[in-house]
C-alpha cells in the first residue's frame, strides 16, 4: 500500500463484463478498498477477491464520498464504483464536492482519477437502433434534489428545440406522475406517433425493451431502472428499429448520391449559420404577401432573427420591399421618445405566456417609471418590463409599414410600434420624422456619419 492515497471514480458501464473497459477492471484490481451501492457491488463481485468492500444504501451517496476520502487519507487506494458513467448522474460530482470542502486540491497527497464508462442512454440506444444519431439531451425526472418547475422548464425547452430526449429516473413507487407530466409537455411539440423506446436494465439479466409511441408511453411499465428514449420530429421506426437521421438526406440525393442543387459537399447547408439569412431574404422576395410574423413562423425563428436577416442585406439586395436598421444600444430609450412624434400608433405587445395584444395609442400614453414602461389611457393599462428589452430595430416597408420593434435577449418580440396610416397613406410629416429617426438612431447611419465627419 502506498503512503499516498488515491481515489478511482469508476464507471463500469451497464454491468456486463463485456462492456466494462480495461481501465475500469485495472482500477478495481489496483484498489485496496471498493465502495459502492450494494447493487453495484453485486455487479462486479467477481473482481473483488481480497478487497475490503464497503456497501452503502440507495440514499447514502454522500456517505460513500466521505468514506472514499477517509480511506484515501489513510494512504489507501480506493475505487468508488458506479454503473454507467460515474460522471453522468453519478458519484463523481458529489465526491469532488466533498474533497474540495475538505480543503483538497489536485496538488494534494490524494490523487483522483475518473474512469469513464458507457452511460445508460448509450447502452439503451444500442439495443433499439440509432435514436441518438442527431442532437439529444438527457433529463432526470427525479425531483428529490431538483425542483419540479426546473425539470418542467428543461423538458419544455427540449421539446421546443426538437431534441431527442433521454429520460433518466423516470418513475418510482412514490413518483408516478412525473412521467405523465413529461409526456404532456412533449406532446405540445411532438406528434402523438413519435417513436419511444423504454429500456430496462440494458445488458443485465433483467433486460427488457419496449417500443411504443409518445401518446402511449405512460401506459407502459416504467420504473427506476428504465431509461426512456423519445424521438425528435424526424425520428422514425422501421423494421423494429428506432432511427434518428443525421441529416444527410438534406444535402445528398438518396444519401449516397450527388449533392442536391444549391448544396456542396463539405460545406454548410444553405440553411447553415452563414447562409440561412440569405434564404430568408429570398423567401421574402418570393412570398411578398406574407407578413413578417408569417415568415418567422415559417422558419420557426424568433422575429428578431428575421428582422436581422433583412437588416444585413447589401444595399443592392431586395427583401420583398422591407428594410431594417438596428438602433444603437445607447439610443433605444431615445427611440421611445422619437416614436411619440409619430402621432397615432398601433402597439403590439406579446405577454410572457404568448398572448398578443394590439392597442391603438397616442404619444401621451407612454410613461417611463423605473424599470417599467407604462402604456396606459382610460381604456387600458399595459406595463412593459423595460430591462427585458435588449435590442431594437427600425423596420419599414414604404407602402405598408413604418415601425420600431423591441426584442429581448432571445430575439423574441417584447413589443413593437407601427405608424397608423391616415386615409390609407402615411402623412408626409410622419414620413419625414421617421426618416430623421432612421438617420440619427440606426447603427449603420451613426457609423456612416462618423466616417463623413
């Protein structure tokens, strides 16, 4: 036994020896003491001859970490073992927390080595096809340590973002409704027939695989040893296999054929980061009858991204008659004052819950009070949380629109103001005031003015 202690944080995969890494076996062999949850100890019992074994219960996670530290302080080599990957919903995190709270540093006498293993979502996915071929996320439904509103928000974000979702700890004897709630949230964004795989004890004696759909998911037998894999909008079932396409069909004919028109091998798709905004501009030119809200809905993009695509067009590029100019950050409040000179306005305000209100207002209906921009008169009271506004754009279509749009950090609309026509036309006085605002508030206009000076 060395005078210098060491802790191995060992993830040994599903539990079968065939799926345990060589380094995991070596780490256990080198250890004087092996610590783990009793079920995990049972899974590696054939490797424990001559070892001091410390078994702990299901809820004694911190006790396992403290025990590992105390044994290592004595100069022993310790293996703290866990199924799957010990760094994924495993003991690596709490062990480091215990060590750091004790004053340990990586330069201390106790060495720590993490030995990764195959995590449950990878093991389960291998049994049902290729459900994780594209972007995915994992969410634990256990609310013993994480508040349910936080979990629900993560499920909602995953559904909204079209991730394949792996649910850990989906259900227990006392926690029966969390999986039902997860299903309800995801059904807001996914079709009922979205493929779902429920895998219990992958590569162990009690292995069980159930294939179902999102609408039927909660009707199946699910427990703490289950991992639930839920497909995204492109996942399909064929020949009993759950497949999530990587996206090659978007670029190549019949996957192995030639690149499609407009695409190039080794280059981003036309809807990639650099070029997708040009696609938006082309769409505006081809579909001039659509409103900006229609365009945002078509591309499933925040309104701010659509407006930005218009604003980034070169001077000689048309965008369906629209033009947009970003307002300098230090002039966003000034944009409110300038808007008061535009006469009668239509205010469109989006509430956090998604409700949209359209109000007819006048210049004297605005009042700034601390963090709140109040829009109120004898007919209504509306209050905008002004710190939510982080960017603003002047947006115009000379025959249709003269407006100002205000966005939050996610580029979603907080509210927008548009000039109301008089007798079917914008008054010349308002057009001149709007042009003045365009020349004074816009970032490009300010840069051009500075260059000229």
